[in-house]
C-alpha cells in the first residue's frame, strides 16, 4: 500500500536527503532522487491547506491544496511478512 508521508516523516526525509539520494542512485540510478523543491505531506493544516516541506532548505509551511508541489509516496512495510 502506498501513502503520502506525514509531516514528521517528510521532515526526516528532507534531513537525510543526501543519504537517501546516494542509496537510490546506487540502486536505481539518479532518475528517482529528491530534488530541491517543495513536497506535500499528508498532514492537513485546515480544510483547504496541507503542510509541505522544502527539500532545499528544510523549511516547513502550509499552502492551499490547489498549488502544484511534488509528492513522494511511501510504501508501507508489513513486518509480519518479512
């Protein structure tokens, strides 16, 4: 199952962007790396806005959902199947 990361998860991803990009590049090449842009989180701010994180400077902000930001879905891991 895929989902958008919550604000805290996305902040961690931004913090470790360099390490994540190195891992992704070593496994799949550089076509799926994080770039310096804003990414949506699944955390709502109010009825028409959600939280987002800048992968350039690590800033956090809210913006109306009509804005065009990037998304980075995460796959859920079922520990029972490992």
